[in-house]
C-alpha cells in the first residue's frame, strides 16, 4: 500500500487517524502513478483533490504524476515545499500546454524545482520530431534552479532527429549537475558536452544509434568537470571510432559505464588491451569501470587471427578492471564472429548477442536476453544454460535459422518462471517447438508472443493439435508477420485473446 492509498483510506476517518497519516513521513513523497490504469482512478482523484490535497499541499517535497493525475494536480494548488517533480508517461502536447502562460508548472520550474524527471510518450515519429526538441528547450529555459534533469521516452524514434539542431542556443543551463537523457544521435551527446552545461558532473545518456557525425561541433575542448559518464547504445554501430576520441577529453572522470554493440570490419575483437590503450589510459582518475561490449567481427581477410576466449581473459590482466567475464567465437567463424566482454558482477538488465560460445554464469539483474547464432544450432542443453544463468528473465528473443541436430523427447523440460515476452520471428521451427510445447519448456507467465504465421500453423498442425500441449494459456498478445482469419477453434488455443 503506497502513501496516497494510506491517505485516501484514513484521512477524515477520525482525528486520531488524521494525526497519524498527516505526519510529514507520509506526505513528503507522493506517487500518483501506481493505480492510474484502474477504472476507479478518476473517482479516486476527485476525492483526493477536493478533500485531502488542500490539507497537505504545503508539506509535499516530491511529487510523481501520470498522464491523468497531471491534469488534476498541476493547476489547483501551489506546492511551496516541492523541489522534486516527476511527470511519467505523459503526452508531450499536454506538458507543452503547461509551459505556456502563467502556470503552476512554470512557477515551480522558475523558483523551486531542482529535480525534474520527464518521461514522455510520442504517438508518432512526426510528433516526436516536432515536440521533443521544443519540450527539452522550454524546460531548460524556465528551469532556473534545476540541478538534476531526466528526459527520456517510453518508445524511441528511429530517425536521426537531433535535440539541438533547431533550438541549440536555448539548450543551456548554468545550474545543471546531473543529466539523464535519451537521444537519437552521437551529435546530441557532443552538443551536451560542448560547454553549454558548464556545471555538469554526471551524464547518463542512451543513444538510439551511433552514426557518422553530421554537425560541425568542437570536439577538442576538455570536459574537466565531468566525474561520471554512462553511455548506452544497444544498436549495432560501425562508427565506434567516431566517439572513442570523446573519452580522451575527460581527464577527471572517476566512473565510466559503457554498453555497446560494435561492428569491426577486417579487424579483431575489442579486448582489455584495446580498452586500456584507447580509453582508460586517458582517464587516470577512473576508479570504477562497468561495461558490456559486444564486437561483431566481419573479416574476409585470411591473415586476421581472432583471439580465443583465453586470450581475451589474459588481455585484462594487470589492467584497471575488476573481475570480467567473456565469451568469444573462434577462428572457424571469423567471417562473422562475436565476442562479448563484460565486468562482473554484471550490472545491466540487458544481455544481448548470446551465442553458443556462452558457457553460463549467474546474472540476477538481467531481464532481457537476445540469443543469436549464424552457423551453429541451439541444442536443448544450451537452453538449460540460459534458464539457469538468467533466473529472472522476462524477455527473450531467439535468432537462429539452423535446425537442431539432436532431437529427442527424453530431455527433461526447462522452466522459465518469469518469461513474459518471447520473440520467435527469426527462429527455426525447432526452437518454436522447443519453447511452445509444454513437454519441453514451461512458460507459466508468457503474455506476449511474436512468431511467423507459418510457424504458428506448423506448431498447431493448422489448429488441429491438442491446445493443452502448448504454452498459450496465459497469452494476451499475439503478433504475426502476416494477418490471418481466425479459425473457429482459435479461442481454445488462445483463451485470453
């Protein structure tokens, strides 16, 4: 039961309860997003705004609002002690309306708010390109006290729109010390670090895709105040060399976090020697380096010898890295081979590009895994390793069109107790059978399935097989590569759809 539910249930019951629940311990931090999808939420807001909020608004320090509560709570009272405001899953047009005229939000940003968390949801790419730069620039122009700003999106835009191209002169702040932000381009990252945020010491940035630089940005200035950098980009990039020089401009950095997927042509894997010589040697004060870096080596030159996994491990000896893990494809796959190096204990919720070279481990923080192999099939034992290594796995994507070599019904079944999202669109029918037949794999929490329609027909034998043998009982969302007319017995296979 969160604080607003406690207030809702107990305020005005009697004086004794009022004294207890109106204590500042229950009031200082209120989150209105927990129940905002329930049908009774509007009624809940009505009573809260009329009977409770007028009694407590002057004691609230932190406020978290969703797309419904923002419309009710941001225009009825002032919040004299509020310093932290979070607007979660909000349509940007709504936020922009509160940044025009003499609004409570503008007054708060001008005079009080030091911590602002804005998580937006854009309905279309066109709206994203139109509103996101405007919203970012307007917040910075009004926020005179802002020290901590989070600006992220629920759904990312795959375009190359930049936050700074149009509104660059207005995107400045002399107070901001921490910025967490999602951007589309490497240009945006360089703009952020060009001196416009002259007090910035912490930058957490997620880049949609690292492409060639498009802007003429000064890339020589030292970034001396930055103490912490986290840079994530899950999309494959061939332009790793474009941003490596960035790290050489951060002499006072103390913590570095990297999550990267790098394509290198006619070259070898990124290893400990490379990280030391190209990055860490230029950051003498770094005392903590957290990373997950996958290299996709595409080589057609026979004279390039890929290092073994033992070689990769040895490359980190006596380097400024804690314990590390790795797995690497050998030279038999050199035309298209993968190597994954990562610091331990593993700190990311994603673990991508898992190949047959992966030998296991324990990764309790991981929630999303992509397994992929271009040449070798995944056998039953490999999926056992996956289930044991990622005990809290929620999302799994399988990309492999090689048929299994060892097919038998004598294997013990595998359980993925928390798996809710499964993508089999790029999977051979053998892996569809592996995961959707209950006698092989148990998926008690599966809610979302992406699959080729042809595979769906095969696994159900054109919807004639016994539906109780399949992992469809809890499924609430089915995505196929082509539309189809549901057969009469469709509901017996998918009772929740």
